[in-house]
């Protein structure tokens, strides 16, 4: 194998804005965006206040900071060598230095902390509980991604963090408490995040095996992971249906569940086509599910805007 050493000025780079977007991974932000859009939809346009807007900005900026730091850590640990399709690959392509990615992530963390402190100081005291629960969940989540994870821990933590914890934290900033309706919607959102993280590990089966990284999906195997993904997607329809049952009937509710059902069937068919860890369909399933999540987040926002017209 031979290598050609190039100077920094000789490397072909896309525009800076493209590099930035590749680093923050807009597609992966759907996990936060679906929580935010559903919370705004639940609260209603007339109840959106400054603390809620600040909380939404904090969540998005924090998620972007996490994506940047994850890119940096994967590069420094050598994980990106085995996982050729993992991360933005911006560092590996020479578009940006690793140290710049780390510094940018610290800048985003600082902005998120500053806005988050403002929300905590101006909001209700119960927000502190959600903040501590979120920090603890992030800590456990980071431990669950090591070489010897507890089976299912990452999926459980992502369910709690992106679902009940984040969703009800956002509702609290708007002065809303929890009830059966909000709990059902938060369970649906949490299941969406949990399914994605399992599909993400499932799509990396071959690379994880090659790098000796013992993920949950690798421990369970292709067939069991396939069944778990299919069952989870089918079960995720239940909390969304319960949300509609416990809420006032609206046309937007039924549009959301109808579109979710259509794309869920599409995901189930894609999963059914996967026969082994070598299948090219593995990464396609994960990408389609992220697009699916973005669409659901968009539907909640459209539902919010229809409140203006009604």
C-alpha cells in the first residue's frame, strides 16, 4: 500500500458551510427535532414562551455539540478506520483539523450551557430535576457505548433521554404538567429514538465485528435484532394511538398517524430484505428511518401551523 502526502492547500475542499453541515449531521438531529416539534405542537402556538424557545435552542445546539465531539472522539480512538461509513469523514478527508472540530464542539457546549442556565434560572424548579436526569442519562449513555455494553442499555437510556425526560422538560418550561396524553406522546418519541439507536448498531454489525466492538446488536445477532426492530416499530404505533385517544380529536392527529403507518410499513419491508450482516440494505434501513423521523417532526410543525388557520 502506498500513500501520497498532500499539502493542506492541495486538498480539494467543499465550501465551509457544507463542511459545517456534514459535521453537525442534520439528518441525525431528527431525534431532537421530533421531541421539540411534538412539544410545540402539544403546547400550542398561543402558549409558546421565551423559556420554551430557549430550551428548544439549547437542545439543538447541545445535540450538534455532541455530534461534533463524537466525530472527534471516533477519529482519535481510531474507530473511524474500521467504520468507513461512520461519522462525517470531514477530518479523514482533510477538510478540517481534528483540533478545530473539538474546539467547535466546546464552543457549542458553552452556548448550550449559557442558554440552559438562563432557562433554569427563569423557569420552574422542577426543571432542575429534568436537567440532572438528562445529565445522568448522557453519562450512562456514554458508558453504554464502550466495548462491553450491557445488552439493551443504550436503547433504554435513549428512550428515557429523548422521550419522557426531554419531552416533559420542554412542557415544564411552558408551564404544562404531565398527564396520560403527554405521557403517551413521550413514550412514542422515546421509542422512536430507541429504535433508531438499535438500527444504528444493527447497520454497523459487520464493522463492529471487524473492530471487535461488542455492540448490543452484535451480541443479539442478525435474526434477533431483525425481529426486535420489527416488533418495536409495530409497538410504537400504540403510544401514538393512545395519545390521540387521550387528546381532543383533531384532523392533524390522524394525518400524523396515517403518514407514520405508511412509512412504518416501508421500514418493515426494508428490514425484511436484510438477510445477513453483509447486506447493503443495513445502512439503507437506518437512513430511511431517520428520514421517517424528520417527516414526523415536520408533520407536528405543520399541525402547529394549522392552529393559526383554524
